[in-house]
C-alpha cells in the first residue's frame, strides 16, 4: 500500500471515528505530498521523495515544539506533540543505536575516511542510507566520535 493510499484509508477512518485532530494532520500531510508532486512536476512521488516530505514535516513540528516549550505555551506544546505522534505513524521504523553505529563504521570504511576533515564525505554517503530512519544530528555525533 502506497503512502497516499494509506493516508486516504486513514483519513476515512478518522472521519468515521470523528477524530478531528488526526483528520487535520492527515489532510496536512496529503497537501504537503501533493504540493511536492506539483513542485517537481510529477503525478506521483517516489518513495524516497515521500520520505523527504515526511521528514520535513517531522522536523518542522520538532522545531515548533522546541519554540513553544521555550515560550511556555503549554496549550500549543500539547497540540504539536499530538501532531508529531500522528505524523510519526507514517515514518519508517527508526534504526537502533547499534544498527546506526554499524552503518557509520561500514560507511567510514567504504569512503576510506580517517580524520575529521572527511566528515562531509562520510555524512553525504550515510544520509541517503538512513533517510527518515535516524536523526541527522545523532548521525553527525556518531561519525565525529568514530573519526576522532
């Protein structure tokens, strides 16, 4: 089942169950996917393009969450946390730290990196492998740890 089909199915369920917040988030995700398809001039997005859009939506919500927490807006914090849980349902299962550690060491060996100067080379090789499955800042920390 493609992501769009899954969103449509879940949207119908949310309507039947009268889950307003979930319905709103699903509609937002569908709109983001359709906007990206229009921007790229395609009728359908590839799986990695869909993942890019979902990752962007998660990142936006995490950034908003941080800002609202700093401003002491608990009403908005709860709303964003709820949205984050709904959006996260459509993300692939995140990698464990051990799996991520293994990917980092394999990639460092692949690109023959030996110092911190090779950080960019390693990161550009790793990120497509872990797209949507791991946070970029965590990957960066692990790569730096292995290159030091």
